[in-house]
C-alpha cells in the first residue's frame, strides 16, 4: 500500500530543499527552511485529521493506495516533520551553509517518501536515494575542510546498499530467508551495530550535527523491520539479531561513558538507544513491539533535540569537552533545562513519552528474552549516567562564561513543540501507536 499524504509532503519538501540550497545567505536560507517546514507540518497535521472525513473515497495513487493512515504509521511523518523543523531551527549558520540545509531537507523528503510505502523495492529505492544525497554532501564538505570522512561513510553505506539490492532481489525470487538476512545486514550497518559501527565515529567530529541528525533520526531500518521483515524473521534469525542489538546497546552505553568529546558521547548514546529499538522489534510480544515503536518516536524527538542543542552550544562556545565542568547554568538556563529534559526523556524520564516506551519495552523483552531483557535496564541506566555527565560538564562548574546567549525565539519555539509532544505523549502514549494490535493491550491502556 502507498499513502498519498507523506508522498505529497515529500514532494513539497524537495521543492523547498531546492529553494533553500539556492539562497545566497545562510541566515536567509535557515529562515526560509524553518518557515516552510513549520507551515508544511501544520498543514500536514490538519490534512491528516480531515482527509478520512472530507475525502475517504479518494484513491490518488492507484490500486491499494490510501489518503491517510489509521494505524501507527499516521504519526511517523508528523514526527519526522517536527524533527526537520527542529534541525533547521537550530542549525548554526557558521556550519550549515544553504547547500547543506538543502541536503538536510532532501534527506527528510526521502525519509517521508520511504514511510509512505510498504513495498520492499520502493523502501530500498528511497533508502538508497537518501544515503547518496547525504554521502555526496559529506564528500563535498571533505573537499572544503580537507578531511577524509567520506571514505568510511561510502565504504559502509555502500555495503548496506548492496545488501539492500541483494535482499530485494531475493524477495522477488521467493528466497525470503536470504532476503531477510541481507536486509538485517543493511539495517545493522545503518544503525551502527557493533562491529559495523566504524563509519559513524569517523564522521561524528567532522560533519555538521544537523546533517548527522537528518541521516540518523528517521531510522529507515526500524521502518523496514516493522513493514518488510515482520512476517519473515523469526526463530534463530530473530534471536541472533536480538543478541547483536542487545549487546550493542550495552557496549555502546559503556563506551560512551569514557568519551571526552561531547559529540562522540552523544553519538554513542544514539547508537545505544537505536540498538534498544532494534532489540525490541524482534520481540514476539505485542507489548514489547509497542514499546519499540514508542521508543522510535522518542529517539527521533528527544535524541535529535539533545544533539541539536549540543550544536547550538558549540556555535556559542566552540568545541566541547567533558574532561571537566566548564559551564554556567545561570547564563543559559533555558538551554540547560532543555538539554537536560531532552536527554532524560530519551532514557525514560517519568511523565514523558520515553517512560511509557521504556516500561512497555522492558515488559515485552522480559517475556520474550528473560536474560537479554536485562540489557534494556543496564543500557538505560548507563545512558542516564551519560546524560547527567554531559549536563554537569557543560552547564556547571564556573561562574565565568564567554557571553553566550540563551535560546533565541526561533530555537525556543521549536524546542517547545518537541518538549510538548514528549510531555503530552507521556500522558497519552496510545495516540502514537493506535494499531488494532495494541489498542486492547492492558499495559498500554494503563499509561
């Protein structure tokens, strides 16, 4: 089935990306991008709500297409548009030129098109297109800065795309087992599962954080697990992937704790949290899968906000180190509060959507994998320590500051939207996973 609204939004976002890339001034490009994405997100929400009532019979894309979703897929494009708004609102002009902002919007456009499709071929096509667009921008930035980030990126992601092609061909020929193995390899590379993670630390210190978030946040591998592989993986294959994901989550959380660079610490946090989601999706438990879907939304919102707040701090202070506390909370209280709330929300802060996600994930994983289920608890605890470590290093320790300003109006508005969703979602998580499969789950209703 193909859904019309996300595809239309993707086309609009592609047009905006071209216009933004052609801007001469970085500030003008950022303002245009933020305004257009905000309008598109608002229009999309209204259209999503009205389409089933205004034009329920409309079939815009041929046999099997639909105007709007009634299941969990309805919330995915909205989350991605909010993340896109967050990224362009926080993107520092010094590191995000108009062309880079255009690539960021194009990456989100391909992600929207991807989540509009259920066909493996189309998913692989849009996945590949988004990877190539980001890869060429990384290569361009390499030439500008004299670095060599593109080589490991293309090496690993090229292998992932080859695996996608092999898996898609295998599906078409009826070899579902081979196709599932190939797609799981592509997912593991894209999500930087150990030991296939080398590309991510290699680019973490070099590329603009907005570009990194645009590539990491949508997580096409999660969507592929839910749509393409849900009826294929099982038995030993699912258990093997669950072991890899659980091990990656704990190991990445531990590695992050010894990082001295704030960027690298945040990247290892992303790897750990993404692995938790992949682990949850291999559960046979409905509760565990519902928790994994919620965790996917939380990762997109909270972790992306955490990284973009880090980008805003870098723009004000320069390179950030975690060796010693060197910040001043009194100078930037709103930024510090947002940084702490977003970080803790990503590791299940009570009263946020992350808490509901973690609770369901723990319940489901303990049922399916009693031993591996402990990995969720251990990784979450280590990641919580990491968030607090970053907060105290960046916002406490001194009364002396470099004159940096707090969140401006544009940043504050985008952050309010993100935190509002996370806090409201903590009170009504079922709105984000309204599938028939989980509507009757008592554990989900209790939240």
